[in-house]
């Protein structure tokens, strides 16, 4: 299998594309250039947001020597940079829904001084049998790279034309065709892994409200941000007469340096409280998330707390525990009892559709 399809996309899904668009992709090769250095090629990957974790689903077809056709699969893959920045590392696994491994492998792209161009090598196992291959870069343009890949599998050698495109920061598209063969190429599309969605945190999205005993109202609006890579919650409190008396904001995101979900809360008094998500549990429609917060208000007073959120379709219950002030156990008015919000209905337009 091609270096990119094996290591970066780890499989092929049958996607119909027009003959005109395929011909246009082939024509692009004539307009492409070779990077002048490995640094240039690394920068090209950065500019096209290719580093990261990716996933794809599809059905195998009759193209690769070691992979039978007709198997539904999910593939996961990672593209990273070596510590010395001289190699682009890739690894992948393609498996069936019941966990049977169809294909797995790893490899890297490096700078070849003999050809003054990037080359790639990879190896792995298809249905438990080994394969290996090398790729020569034909050229790149602003978002597309074309490779020629030679694979050795089960005593057979095959040559492929592999076109990879960075469609946008959250999608990679790869089309591959056996050199000299008739028929359409195969196209696979990988989407960037959304760790927040993978943990079920899309259940938080929407508007929430809670009426206080004194008639005041607390409302929170939670929405996606930065291409659905972060969740922003903005809260505000209004007095019974409608006067706005406070507001705050939190941002929830995946921290790739620590490989965990992190958050930061900005309080209305100027306090800033970073936190880490200690656990997320999804049971049916119920989501339970436990976050450990710790920070300072506008003075040098430190505060910390365990914050537990339970979201169940139309309700969100927030509970604080283990609250400390300057390192000692403490109880605030807002921390002594659970707070339950109700999901707010979106307003409907005159045509009956929900307003955004």
C-alpha cells in the first residue's frame, strides 16, 4: 500500500469522484515542485495542519495484495515529528468493529541526499503477514503531494500512484491507483480526531438556565469554537429586576502536550482558575465529568475545588466538593449544595425552524 495510505491514512474507502477532478489531480503533478530541504517539507506539513491524530471508516477493496476486499473497518493513525525534526513519523492500525486487526504498520519520511528530495519507507502486517515499501516524492503544490510507491508483499511487487491532499485543517484526502491499471482510483478521507467529541462532551452544547431562590437567574451558553476543537461556556447572572450582576467564562480543550482534557475559568472578579479533567464517564444519555480546579483570585488568595458536572439530556447538575481557600478546607455559599440547570429551548422562527 502507498506510504501515505498505509501510514497516514491506513486504508481506502470507496468514494465516488468525477473523472474531471481526477484528471485535474493528475495534471497537478506537472505543476509541482520538490521541497528544497527537509525543513521546507516539515513547514509544508505544518502549514497544511497534517500533524496530529486522524480517523477514518470504510470498506476494503481489491487493491492491496495482503488485504481482502469487503471488510468494514475503522482506521486510526498519527502523524508526528521526530525530536530532531529530521523525520516525519507515521503509524496506523486498521481494524474491524469486533477488534480484528486488518492492517497495522509504521514508518517515516526523511531527506535523501542522493536525490535531494524527501523519501519514505514503511513496513507492517496485512492480515498478519508482512509487507514493506518505499515512496519517492513526485512533487508538491500548496496543499497536495504526489508519491510513487513500490510495495513488496507476499512475493509480489506492485507500484502505485498516490495523491494526498490536505483539504482543510480537519480533513485529509488520499487517492491511490495501481500504476498502469484501468479503473478509478480509490479515495479515502480522514478526519482529525476530536477528543472532546470522543469523550461525549458535545452533550454540553446549548443553553442552560437556573432560577435562584431570590428570583435571580443564572444562564449559561455553551458552544463550539476553533473548528470544534474547543468548547466555550459563557455564564451571566441577572437580578430579579433584570439587572446584570455578574458573568464568567470557561474554555474546555484538548491539551496535546499532556494528552488530556484541560480547562480554564475566568471569574467575574478577575480570578483565573486553570483545571484538568480527571475523568469523563458516559452511560447512555448521562455524562459525568469531574474537573480539578486550582487558581487565584485578584489577590494572592488561592482556591481549589473538585467540580462535578452531570448532564442528562435536559438537566445539568454542578456540584463542588473538597473546596479550599489558601490551602485550608472552606465552604462558600455557592459550594454547599448542588446547582441544577435546565436546558433552554431554542427560539423558533416564524417558519417553525429553530433559530440559531
